[in-house]
């Protein structure tokens, strides 16, 4: 559930999410959260921001210009966007902040359109988009799938619409474009809710989003969620999609650690996690769940499909000169399965093993301490003596899967600083066969 008081404090003080924690800490220390929440909700901010919506019924968002078609009788509730057509859905001048975006129509319920329709956002008349992503991935869920969920940034209440409440400030102009690169017509219901300001706060940062995909990650090389960006900003988090290589059969995919390289880190990161499911707040596997800051919306072990997210709201990640974020692609299995995969020439490299000796089993014998061994630190690590490793241990190994991700961040420049959106061919590669024909129909939006 969103904290409406924190949102109001943000408006009153011209703050954005990276400042919310200070307001909340003050309230908790005072011990009067409820009273202050009620007090702030009925106050008008001193700088008198003007509330506006842009929608097909008021395309400019200007005062007194809505509902003019068909004598106001719901004459223009949606747009029709032909294949290949680009539609500007938001175009305003002056200072302001986008507070909410809602989308419905054919896109949320059409698998091809979720990945084929692209969303681009431009701030202050910059020539390069700060946001460029497939629309479905942008709104919080990967793999071209959709489900019912809600977190602090995104929501799809019944799995057939999109909502985004990330604040997006601008100083002189803002523009959003939808490009229909699918093979069918798009019917678009939407609104963009924003505040019109006299002046933007001097310390307000610009919102950016970056999408990427590697159909086969390189063995032993981390998948880059956010390439190196330079400047001052805040990393907000990401949603990640995994299509597991079927060659790994029953092996667990999620042992890879998150890595964040901050302010000059190059060889080694400052921030390192302990495993994929650990990073999104779970442990000992990764089922389906949804929370304010972390969740796993798709967890299909049978078909090797996973879509999950992690947002750094309560635990902010600031950077002052540069930032890069990556995640390892490491799996886990017992030695017999690993040896079998090696015999079938499945790409992998063992890196570590752990003999728990029942430590994770509450009913097991815990009288003996567990054993672990980092195989890459041993001399001659490329040659493993399997006779010395029990078949019952858990062994981690580098693996190669299909990964995609949308990274969200704030930066002190309005123009995009990263490569543009990949081609439609890469975005849609093998999705029909590997995802749409295998996924639970409940995630197809029908």
C-alpha cells in the first residue's frame, strides 16, 4: 500500500523519492504519523502546483479543454494506432512532474503488442530519449507476460491494465511517444497525470529507463542490467526476465549474485548480493509473490520461465560520478546431474560446492559442521577430481540463459546516455516458441 503522506510531503517540498526516507524518519521519531498524515492531506502546497491530466479526451491537458468531442458524451476515449504508426501521447511545455501513467486497451492483453510496442520519453526537448523500452517490460513485468500485481512503482490490478507512479520531473518540456511495431492495430486508452509547476526544484533529477536482452548469456560473464552511466543520480532497481536454457533440465537457475559498481569501482563492486532469490527478499528457492519493493511474478520451474523485480526505495542506491549494475548467471545442481549435462555438452563451468550435512533440514543431523569449497580458487581448477566430491552436495556452476531486464534510475541529465532500444527482431526472438506457447494462460492476458 502506498504512503500517501510521503507523496504529499514530496509535493510540498518539491522532493522526489530519494528524499522520502527523511520525511518518514522524522515522522516516526515524533511518534505522530497518523495525525501528521491527516494534516498534510488537506493542505494545499505553498507553491500552488496545478493538477492536469492528458488523455484522448484532453490531448493537451490544458485548463478547460477536455471533453469537447461529441458534445462531451465520451466522444474520444481512446486512440487507434495502426501498425508502424508513431503516436505522441504526451507533449507539454514548462516545468512539471508526471505523477501517474495509466494504460489499457489492447496492449496489456496482447502478447505481441506487450513486447512490440515501444515507449519513449523525452525531457526538456532532448534529442535522445531518456526512457526507451518495450511497453510491457517498462510497466514492471518481463517476458511479454502479464499478471495481477501491485508494488510501490507499478500495478496491474486485474492483469489487463498498466499503472506507473514513479515521479518524473522536467524543467522545460516533456514528451512521450508510443510506436506500434506490432502487426495489429492498437486501441489505446490512457491518461498521464501531472503537476504543472512554476519552477522545478534545482536538485530534481531526471527519470531514465533502459531495456536490454541477451538470448544467450556468455558463460562466466555477468549479465549487465545497467551499463555504465556517468553523472550523479540514484539507481531505483529493475525487473528481470529469465528464459532458462532447457539443457539444464531440473537444475536451479538462481544462484547468481547482484553486483553494483559505484563511483569509480571497476574490477570489483562495492555492493554484492548473495543470490538471486536473496536479492528479491526471499530464500531457499523462488516462488510466486508480490511485495512493495520486491517480487517474483512468474516462477514456472516446469518451463524455465521467471520474471521478478527489486526496487531500492527503503534502501536507496545513490551514486555521485558513475554506476553500473550486473547479475551473475549461476545455477545449482548435484554432481550426477552436472556430470550428465557435461556429457551432453551443455555449456557450464562448476565454481563451488556445499555439503550441508543436513544443516538446512530441521529434522536432520546437525551435529556435524557443513563443508564448502570454492573450485575456482584451487590450483588446476579447470580439472575437477569428482571422486573426492560426494554426489549429495549442492554444486554451483556458471550457466548460459536468455536474460532481459528493464533498469530504472534517476540522473542529472535529461537526455538518454545509453544505447537505444534493440531491434524488434531481438525483442521478439523465440518468444512465441519459448514463452507464449508454454506459459500458463493466466499470464497471457486473455
